[in-house]
């Protein structure tokens, strides 16, 4: 199972379980938000490492950047697309 599938399953769990949803949202205020997020995922048999989470966003960002206007300086600002954790949290907040 790849990271995208794990995040989809975790989102499905959070949709059904308000306690899990609140715990995930609380990670934003944590001293170690990514580690805490990954620990909650692991509790639900969805092992995600911090580096896996970071790398996924970086790879996606790089692919988009390369595909727009040949990449480089003329590429649009895509900073919001290089952070899987933040994207997941935005989607999670939309559930409320």
C-alpha cells in the first residue's frame, strides 16, 4: 500500500470517528506534529514514516514544477503543494 492509499484510509477513519479526527487535528499544535501524526496512523495499522510523508510532498512538488513552463524560474509558486501533512489537515478541517 502506498502513502496515498494510507492517507485515504486514515481520512476515511477520521470521517467516521470524531475522536481520531480531533487527535489528528491536535497534532498541529504539537511540538512534533509529523511524528505524532505518524504515530496515530500507526495505531490504525497504517505505518507512515515522517520521511515518507515529507518525501511524498517533495516528489509531487518537483514533478509539477518540472512540468510547468519547462520548470525553473518561470514556474508558478507551488509551495502549498509540497506538504502532504498540510494538505491532509486542510481536507480534515473541511470535514467539520
